[in-house]
């Protein structure tokens, strides 16, 4: 499974470790992903999503149905 949030589309990005001597080596920044089950009352079922912490906050604010609809429109979910 890839490390991509199914709600916000956050994914791994690359950057540099910077030493005190300013020597740079490549590193990766990972999103804070959690595997979480959500209940969809309209369909009367549970779904399991891999979401970032920001995605969980977005779901709490807007509701699971609205977030799924938006994520499908943006192509983050199938």
C-alpha cells in the first residue's frame, strides 16, 4: 500500500538532512497516516480508510459523506 492519504491526497515528499557543517543528504518526509474505520449512516456500513491526521480533522469538521464525495471528485479515492 502506498503512503497517500485517501482524503487529502497528502503523500511522501523528499528533502534534505542538513548537518551542522551544511552537508546535505537526501531524506523523505512521511505524512502522519492512520488506518481508521468510519461509519457511513447513508449506506449503513463501515469503511476503512488510510487517512492523515489532517484528514481526520477534516472529516470531524465536514462529515464523512462530504469528504468522500470531495476526495472522489479530486481523484484521491476510487
